[in-house]
C-alpha cells in the first residue's frame, strides 16, 4: 500500500535486476482495493510468463513479442484471477453486477466504467481530499460552467460517452476528463 495518488489507483513495475513490485493506493475501499490489487497481479503474471517465453525462445533463436499492457494476455489473466472472486461472499450484489459486466472485456482502468465506479463509490468511507459543499462529480456540473480540477480551472463542455470535453481557461487547451471525476465548483 502506498499514499494516495491522483493519477492511478495502483501500478506494477519490473526492475532490470528481475525484481517486481505491485503497489495499491491505501485510501481505496476494500472492494476497489481488491479489484486494483488483482489488476496489478495480472500484470505481474503476464510479465513473468513473457520472461519465461523470452528465455525459451532465445535458446531456440526465436523472437518473442512483448505483450501489450492491457492487451489480450492481460485481459485473459485478469479475468482468470477475478473469476473465483465474482461471488456474493466477496463482493456485495450492488458491486457484483457491474463488476461482472466490466470483466467481460476489462479496460485499462475501472475508472473508465462509470457504472462500476458509482457502485464502488458507495463504499468509500474516507476521501483523500477534504469534503466540501462545492465538491461534485463533473457530470453534475452544467455545460458551460467553470470548475477546478487540481490547480487548473476549466469550462465544462459536451459529454462524449464516458468523458467530458473541457477547455482550460488559462491555456485554452481542450481536455477529455472522466465524467465521474470529482471537481470543485468555481465561482467564475
């Protein structure tokens, strides 16, 4: 477990000396923590399998393609690792339905699945940021209104599936921000 990070819930690292490391943000609720942990363990398992194939193929003079980070190998491994956990004795029914749907073709992040994120958020007990009456989900900010995310101020644009196209006020640059990201209402 590591201190909360804004940009990711967990990660997997492989070091040149052969060591591997999995980290997960410490502020996640138990269900989000478990999903994130298994997600990262799947990366580790795919990496180890690749290393073994690489060694064997090198002896035979063959080349080995490196698997894509969230490609077919990872999806299959993640699904296999999660399968025994997709039961009501592990996840509550309100999470299990969206989680089973997400596991049909898991994305690089659970944040890309708004239904699953909403189901998981109901179990958040402590937020990494102080609770504020101005704090709300981007999807609930009216189009054309301004809001803050981190240290930047944006104007909310149009919704495109799971992301909202927003324009940063200072630079004029456009960003696609997840619709269920927590933002602060701005009085601009």
